[in-house]
C-alpha cells in the first residue's frame, strides 16, 4: 500500500464481511516498533489487503501529503477519455495516491473500490460489470504479480465501463506491464516524479516540523534527495522528524553557533539514512574489546529495558557467541556507566539507555547480522532466551522489536536465512511460538519479500529434515495467510499434511477447517481442490487429497460427513471426493488422516443408515473408476482401512460392525468391472 507519496504494494484477494479501513504497508505500518504486538500488526495489514471499498477518511489520509507527478494531466486525460489508465512506475513512484487523486478529481461521486484477486489470477473488464459509478483500482504492484493472458487486449473495449459510468486505474511496474500489454490502446502513463523538495516540504509540514525550509534549503539534504522518488523522499522526511524528536538529554552540549548545531543534526540524519554504517564501522575499529561490542549489541536488542538487565544480558550474549567472558568480580571490568559512555549513549533518569538516535538500535543489529553472519543462529537463540526470561511485557516487546528488524533485514538482503533462523528458534518454545507464526505471516504478505518467503515456505513444507516445530508454525502461517492467498496456503498445507508428526497434522487440520468455516474461502478452496484432484501433477493431487482427508473428518450434528450433505454442494463435489479417496487409497502406508476419515465415514454408515449406500458407492468408485490399473492396490488399502475401523476376530461371532465391514469389502469387490461374476457373499442386515 502507499501512504501519501510513499508506496508499498500489497497483493489482493476476495473480501469477506464488512470492509475495514485499509492500512499502510508492512514497512510503513511498522515504523518504529516499541513493542506493538506483531499479531495485531499482521491483522491490520490483512484487513487492508482484504478491503474492497475505500472509505473517504482513509483516502483523505493518503492524499494529505500527496504531490502530483509532473505528467498527472496526461493520465487524467486518458482516464476521462478511455475510462481506463495504467499508471507505471518503480516502487515508491506514488502510483496509488496518483490513482486515488485521479478518481477523486473526476467529480462524479464515484465509490472507490479495489478489485481483489490472487496474483496470477485472470482478469477481464467483464469482471467489473454489474456495479454503477465505481472507481476501480487494479493493483499489480506486488512482487512478481501478473495476470494470466493478455490484460492489454481486455482493455481495448471499455464499453462496459462507460455504460456503468465507471473507471479503472491499473497500478503496475514497467516490466510486468511489458509482458501483458499487447493489444492495449496506449492507455499507460509512466509517472514522472515531482520535484523532491516539494515532496519533502509536504511531509515535513504535515508532520509539523519546526522549520521545514531550513532542512529543505540545506545543500547536503538537497543533494541527497535530488532525483529521488517520492517514497524515498518520504524516508528522508521520517529521518528528519526522528532527529527533531530526539530528547534534549540525548543531544550534544549546546553549541554557541546554532548553525553548527544544525549541521550536526544534518550529519546525524545522513548517517541514519545510511544505516549508521560509517559511524558503526569507525566505532568498531576503535573498540575491538568484545565487552564494549556485546554491551552495544545487547543495549540495541533490548532497547527500553532497564540497564542492569542489559548489563547482565551482555555477559550471557558473550557466552552464547562462543566467548569466555572475563568474570566481573567486585569492581573488575567495566561498569554500567563506563559501558554506556563507551557506546556513545546516555543513561536516562528511569534507568534505561538512550541510544544516539532514532533507528540506531536497528542499525546496530543490522551491522552485526552483516558483520558476523556465521553467528546469526546463536544470536537468535540468545534473543529467544532473553525474551523468555524478561518479566512482564519486556520479553514480548523485545520479540516484537526483533521481528520488525528481521523483516527489514530480509527486505534489504533478499535472503531468508535470518528470518528462518528466528522462526525456527522461536517456534521451538511455547512463549514465542505465536510470535514465530506472526513474524512469518507478515513476511509472507510483505510486498517486497512476500513472494520469496512463500516460495521458501513451500520448500520447508516439503523438507522432512526441517524441525516439526517449524512446520507446525508454518501450518499456522498458512491458516492466517489463507485470508489473502488461499490457493498458495492450500498447497503448503497439503504438503505439510504428509508428515506423520501429530502436532503438524493437528495444525494442518485446524488451518484447513478454519478456511472451510469462512463461506467465501470455502468456495475458493472447493474450486482449487477440485482442480488439483484431477491434475496431472502428482504434488497437486497429493495436496488436494491431504486437504480432503481433513475435511472428510468433519461431521454434522447427526454424524453425517459434512461433505455428503446435499445442501453443501455435494453433487459438484462428488468427482473430487471420489478422486481424493482414490488418491488416499494409494498411500502406503495410509496416513493417520486417512485412517481417521475412513472411521468417520464408517461410523456414519452405522449411526446414519441412509448414508451407507452413498459411502459404499463412493469408496467402490474410488477403487475401480480409474484408467490406471492400480485397483488391486487400492482394494488392498481399503481392506486395511476397514480392519483399522473394525479389527477381525475370527473366533468370535460376527457383530453388526463386523458385518458392515465385510459388506463394504464385498460391495467393492462386486463393483470390479473385470470380475463381473462377483457378488456379495455376506448380506448386510
């Protein structure tokens, strides 16, 4: 999402329920995290992604600092004439606020809405028919997003839009548009960025900066922002406001010359925009002593924690990193005041450490992650222990803060190594298991790294060597992310369901059932699973089958399997149900989910006799109705499942349950088209 001139793309999916207020992007909504629960932040992001109708108050906020691109009128002319325009630009170009402004300026009382879809889904202008006076936004900015087929051809005839008195603004990157624009009637406009000083001025004034013109006129600031896109200028504005908000106690002694003091503030802003890399490099060269380095890293990681806890934690950090710290007996070694001074910080009146500037703590952690990449796993182990050991909210605040830094580190470096290390460590313990899930969920929907993270999560789901705690957390991630990426969530859940670990399969079942409880997701899941069940790709058939087995265990109040209820789209589900049982009967050995689902269906045959013929008929067709010659394998598997449900006891009289078991076996045997002479030798009564 974009905020004002700043832009971060988010992918879209079908909405359910009442619209929520859209929120800003992952990066934008995080800002500086001082312990705001990442679970709450994730839900805010999801609410924004699922929102269809854009409320006026939200649009007002997005346009509060909007500075139009130089060629906005070109885009406005195309939109008025053709009822459609495609806004092109790189990340941070301001495409979304431009689109909102264009639709607002039409002055036609339009209701502004997003068209929601999963990346890769097809799109046609026909999808927009049926609603009058709508200003639509189709967002293709998310990393790797495109549409199947040629979008350009579908934009040739805009009669439907004109008839509906509606308009469409498409947001895309130049590379994506180049692949799908064939046949379009020159409806695209590549945005020309406004002057950077104008953008900076808008943001500083909106933030009530004390003297915005002084910052704008500074030669170093002007040089740094020259030619920058609005999104990048927004970051400079944030850095300026962070510097202006620094506590007086953290400032250097008052300078006689105010200009000298201001120049120092400019220097800090420039350092902050460079992640303090130069200053931190100089500091590390001057401080080879690991006592100082570990205290700095501990203070940064535990920002806001009482200094005495940081002091002790720096010793445990040394041990975790493989050092043998010198015992601080009596007054040996540096004390708190000395260490605070050596890291260039201030000791505040409440006993906490005030680091040199906003963003400095994150810069210290980022420097360590880059400088000591081989120690990342040990560092994440230490953060987990600190979070678990801190009292009250301090532990969760530490985890929330680290989560934000991990997201940004992943964005900068295009690598999931640190992210995976943190999630693996956190998911191994009860206290941070929810944080691990929420962190990975946020990463999976982030506009910059979401596609990368989702691709890697599929690799983890398929890798039996990954710890079960990580895979169970991944199932929880799929449950959350299914709200916007149901198809991708189902694929990963299907892979995770193949594991034999009870905790993982339980998490998978919970996720699939949660999706099924939502009517809009249920229909989407049905469509996907039906398609996969008949796919030529074995992994898709397997995913569909495992998802089916969890759903097959759902029952109504009378114990009838939910999938057999006529009012629940049974007739259309039937081919999928048969194919899914067919796939399940080819597993060797049968997974627990297949054993459990089979028991549910057989119990229904006992307690709800009207379902007996339906259950038997489906299982018979699952064994025999297939072109490939695996019916013998499936028949043997069915026998085993039947014995799991009701074990054979030859020396005892047949019970009703045993008769039902044998009746099923004979029914299926009799349905064999190759053995036309077979019949039921054990009638069921």
